[in-house]
C-alpha cells in the first residue's frame, strides 16, 4: 500500500533537483577567478614611450642574490642589463640588495666597481645583532664599514616592524635603540630607504570584499590579517615618528609609504623636508587615482623619485611607468605580462617636462649625492659612463 509514496515524494522534489542540476552545470561552465582575463573593449589612443623622456635613474631595483629563490644573481648577464638600460634611457639604477660584509663586496665588485656611475648599491643591516651584547653599537659599526666599502645608502626592509624581535618584542623603526643607526647614516651621508608595512588590503580578511583577493590567494603568506589595520597604522606611525625625530637623516619612503592615502603622504612630505618617496611597485595605486597623484607630485616635485621595483629587468613594465608619468592615456594595464595583483585599469598623469626631469633624474642625483647623469647612447653603442 505504501510503495507509491516514495515515488510520489521523489516526483514532488524532481523540479527542485533539476533546478540544482542546471545551476551546477552553469557553475561548472563559469571560468574560475584565476583564469579570468578580461580584455577591455574601449577604443582609445595609445602612447607607449619606448624610452624615458630624459636620462633616468631607477631608484628602486633589486640586482643581488638574497631575493632570488635559488640564491643566484637576479640579473645573470650584466652586459645585457646595460643594453636594456641604454635602450630605455635609464642612465643608472639603485641596487637595494647589497646586504653586508662579503655579500656587499661582491655586489659592489659586480656592479658599482665594474661599471662606475651606472650602479649605486645600498647595504642592509643584520638585525640579529640586536640579540648580542651592545647590539646597537654593532649595527653602527656594520653601517660604517659598509659606507667605507662604498655602499651608497641603507635599505631597511619591512621585516623591521613586522618580524624583527629583540628581548621578546617586535622592534619598530622608531625604537630608541636604533636612534644611533639613523644618526650614523646622516653622518655618513647615506640616504635610508625604508619599506614600511604592506598594501592595506593585506591587513584585511582574504574574502570576497578584498580588492587584492586573487593576489592573497596566490601568495597566502602575504596576509597580515592577524594584526588588522591597527597594526598597519602603528607601523606607519612609527615610520613618521622616526622621520620626525631625525631631521638630519635623509629618508626615502619606498612604494610611496601608504599610496592608498595620498593625503597623508602629502602631509608628511609637507612636514618633513628630510623625507622623499619613490614610486616603485605602485603604478597600480597611483594610476587609479590620477588627479590626486598628479596633485601630489606637482606639490612635492622635489621629493618624488622614479623607481620600479621590477626584477628581473622587464622593459615592458618600465614602459608602463613611462606611460603613467608622461602621457594622458586612459584605462591601460598596470602590469603587462604579470600575474594580476589587482584588476583595475590605470590612467596617465601627463606630467610636465620640468617635473619629469626632477622625478626621473634630478631628485635622485640630489639624494644620492652623485654627479649629474649623462644620456645613454643609442642601443648598440657604448655609453660614456658618468663618475661620482
């Protein structure tokens, strides 16, 4: 008597099951986020400069070994690198990978000493020395040895603030025990490039609302969610306090410090004449707010340095920077040929020639304390190198 009841129940649920199957089929046919590669359909004029409009100094590059996954030189062929520099009118680059001791010497031998005027290598400090007795004094001694060897400046990576610990606590850049380091940099005439924190999105949950979700899924270790935005603000506050406390030291905020908040960047540049910024790795941020970015650059044209933070060398990516700075083009990609870190398009700043001369060359010449750059020869001809 009850044999027909299950069949009747199944027939009653059949429409819902079919609907689920249809939805499942649609989901199966929908591309995954990682394979989504939309092509803009706007028809717009394009101006892609092959070379910088004036001889440029790329103030943020990585040529050493410490960031290479296999411990090899980031650029295996220095001759090819020089040809690429000449082809794009890049007269010199700042190598931020010098480290210390023997590693610094080998970077200096390979780049600065072999090709005077074309490379300017910065050193690092070994923060593990803070666990030693008289740790701050040992850091100062290391910095002085690096300066005597020929290091042009000091690079401070984001691990200071995010990872470096001493006596069981995190060490921030404005920790009083580091005051002597920043003072020694001033005495040696060494600018200090400081990478503070990370993009704001990295301090937020990796969920559907995060504008850098794809990048965070590709690189799970990039997340700083545990600390939240309060940690990021603390890091930026500590950087500002350090700059304010050492007016004799020249500081360069890598990656424009906090490009998601250009109003704060502008305020810091206004308050602290010893502070400059570089634009390495933030074409995506500056180009999506072109009016605010242009206003910032024009207001502080003496304190903005051209830089890319692209390694190994990619000509196409540097041409994106030339396009960003020099043209009024609209809605173009910020990273050709790279895995997307964010999906938006960027817009050119259309900076005047006198500003481009400062950003590309003059500001870096002043900060580095070097002789003015001479324009590289046309590709295929040997460049007459400038000397300090």
